[in-house]
């Protein structure tokens, strides 16, 4: 017996299905954001009041199945942004893992149906512990919702898969609602980039939030310098000697006038049959994006990558617009690799 033909026979059909899935999830998050109400403030206040009053208090996330994976991820997010948190597997809880729960620990229960029996069995224990109960629930009218001190609505109209049964949009919305709560706590605590860097000492992101541009930039004889009247041939030679992928075009006072990158050279070759008469001023990018030496590497990375057309090198200028050198995208990541 031959298998039934798949619903999507062509690659274009598969692409359309994939895009539809992402758009469905995006609409579900947008809908959830519009339903978000004072529950997020109440939940944040519950967590802040307990974790601020009891030095040992932490947020306990729990859920089972796909909701359990979301709970694990949210626990990690809370930890990394200044709110102590752990994940409790609801099935293992009754076999000794409840020992990690201290009186007063706020509990966040995540469930799509709001009828998860493993979670229902934990409610009385947490009540006896004096723990505030917060629900991120796909059914705000469920049995579990009735046991919560506050419910955050994570319901969805439909899942993102073609048949509408796989926990796709519902899992994404639960995660987004949890992120909304974490951001509310970040805001309330005044959690800063310095705090984030302190908690991420071993990662690239943490390093980017600690290291300054001046620590990794190239300056002086390391850089190819040019004046507007320099021939393009001379600029190419200097860029070959100083292999940073760019040359800084400056005035006699070292004020930045423009930058010439490998891309500018390619465009010059495409647009001119004879480049022998061209000068630096003819091909340079005027008023390029720049960065100051005391800026964080994180800021330089954002300037290079968070734009429609990414760039791989930035001129470094001081407050008087004098060019001090260059920083490359490669320098940022290489710095992290050397420190690992």
C-alpha cells in the first residue's frame, strides 16, 4: 500500500507553511500582549515583596512536558537577570525534591490546559509553605487558575502547526509572558548592564559589557591613514600593508573625513573603467558611523550588527571628532576567544 501523498508537495508549500507558523506565533504573542493587564504588576510585587523580605527566598518554576521546558528556560532567565530562581520537576517533587522549597518561596506554575494533575497535587504543599502562587496558564478559567493568587493569561486561539494540536504557539506565548514578568522585575530592581556583566563573567556577552573599545581598537601605525587627495592606488597599497579592511581618511588635524572599506574599493571598480585618476575623496564613505573610545564593546557590536546593512569596521573618534583608529567586528569576537 502506497503512503498517502503529503499535504505539501512542493518546496514553496513547505516555505509557506513555515512562514505561516511563525506568523501565527507572532499574532498569538501580539494578542497576549494586548491582554496583558495588572496581573504582571501584581505578580512582580508578590515576587519582590518576598525575595526582598527573606534573604533566602527564590522563585520556583514548575511545569511538565513542554511547559516544563519553558519553566526551565524562564528559571534560567530570572537567575541571569538578578532574581534567584530554580526549576522544580512536579513529578520528582513528591520524591524528595520538595526539599529545595523554603517557606515563602514564590511559585510560578506553567500549564497550557490549567488542569495538570501533577501541578494540582503541589498546590496544598505550597499553600502550607506560605508561598504566593502565580500561574502562566493557557486556560485562565481552569481549575488550576482558581488556586492561583494571580493568573497571567497565556491562552492562544490556535496552535501554529497545520493540524493545530502541537504545542507551538502556546509554548511561545507562555515563554513571552514569562519574559514580560522578568522584564518587569528587571525594571523594578533597576538591574543594569553592569549587573548583567557581573553575572555573565565567563561569556562573550558579559565580556562585551565590561570591555571598552579603547582596549581592543587599532591605532597609530597599525591603521591605514589617508588624506582626501591621496591616490586610490596608494590607499590600496596602505590597506594591503595594514590589513584591517579599511583606511581612515583624515584632515591634517586628524579629524575624520571619511572611511574607505573593501566594499568601497569593489564599488569603485564596478563604477569606473579607469581608476588611475581616482583619489581617496572620490571613493570614501563620508560621515561614517563612529564609536567613542570609552564606549563598551557591546555598543560597538550593536552599531555594526543592528542595522539593515551590517558593517564590519568602525572608526573610533574622540569628543573633538579626531580619529583615533579602528575597531573591527573580528576584534570583538577574537578578544572573547583569547580570554576563554
